[in-house]
């Protein structure tokens, strides 16, 4: 059976690298902090830019089973990580209540992804969150929305 989790992580790393941000460093499987049970914690992805870091836990549930039930424990784990960390998740097999828990926690970001078609919705939100966390110019791509003149109201 293919390891969808590793593939999801690696494709997400490729998305990040495709942003072509000079000075951005991407680490995979880096040890940071400890799990809630006390063992060393390995983060799927750690991104660094100009002394700002962001940890990313990557979770997918592409087939049936109960792996999604471990996601609430991931929330507990990231409370022990000494750097800002988000959980990026994907999969139709993740139950709606778990998705809602992750998103409402403020650290969960859902991406549409499958091994055949790659990424769908959510990549833009993920990028914006990463840029904000790393203190990069997240509005750069929205210069067409910049207001430079007063708005005149017509009667």
C-alpha cells in the first residue's frame, strides 16, 4: 500500500519550493520539542526565513480507517512544540467533526489533495498563512487590490 502521508508531505514541500523565496529554508522530519507523552517530536516540515520559523504537521486520510482519530492528539502535541506550528490536513475520510476541531483551533488548514490529481483548493490560504507566520509580504500578490485614491460616493 502506498504511503500517502509521505507523498502528501513531499508534494507540499515541492509547492513551498515553487514559491522561489530567496533565503527560505525547508527541512523535513526535523526534531523539535517533545510529544505529549514525553518522547522526541519530529515535525513533518519546518520552514525558516530570516530567523522566523514555522513547523508544519502534515496529515492525510485517503482511505478508510481510524487514523483520523489521532488528529486531536496532534493538537495536544503542537502545544508542546516551542515554535509556531500549523496542521495541514487532507482527505475525504477525515470526519467533519475532526475537520471542524482542527480549523476552529486556529492551527488547522485543510487542503484538497489526492495522489492522482495533486492539489486543489486551499493552497492559496496555506501560502498566505506561511507568509504571515514568517513575516513576509503576504499582500505582495494582491497589489491590484491596493486603494490609492479616496473613494467618491455618488448621490
